[in-house]
C-alpha cells in the first residue's frame, strides 16, 4: 500500500506523489521507510534518496543534508539542496570530484564538496572509478 511523499528544497519541489518506499542515509545509518513505518524525524546525510513509485520507475535524487519526517500522513523529506538524477550536470560533478579528490575530513569545505560530487555522480548512474 503506497503512502504520500513530498521531497522539497527551498528552491523547488523535487518530487511529490505516492510511493511504496523511500531509502536514504540518515545520521543513524541507511534507512528504508515502508508503509506503516513508525513515526520518526531524523537528520539526513548527503546521499542518494530513492523513492519507489508503485507501478513506475524509482525516482533517484541526490540530497545534501536536511531531515525526513515519517508520520501517519506520509513522509516529508526537506533538504537544503537536492537534485533529481536527470537534472545532474555530470561534467560539473566530475570536475568537482577531480578537484577535491584528495580532500580529507580535516579540510571540511573541500571534503563536503567532494562528498556532494560523489553523491551526484552516483545518483546520475556514473561509475565513480572513472573519475579517478
């Protein structure tokens, strides 16, 4: 049985519709929200969010932080920055991945840019080994 999902950033609604599941990476680890999931609010890490649309193709999105709320009315995923797979500029993401490939966690800004680039490339279906 599907539930309603809203995925939005301050700039736009990335997805709104009925889904059978939502998977993403939270601060507690990878999580999947199925129909009837217990109510929860949790922070989201930069990762791929995948919404399974009943009778359709999965919607793949690169999300860069934010939070997800699951309740009796469905789920809301609110992110500061998010992109659907088809909207990702692969060449720009590859350039960022190459530029920051040697960043360490001690270099917070550069490491965050590297993480965002790798999430974008993964969501866009690109092999990360090609960028190195």
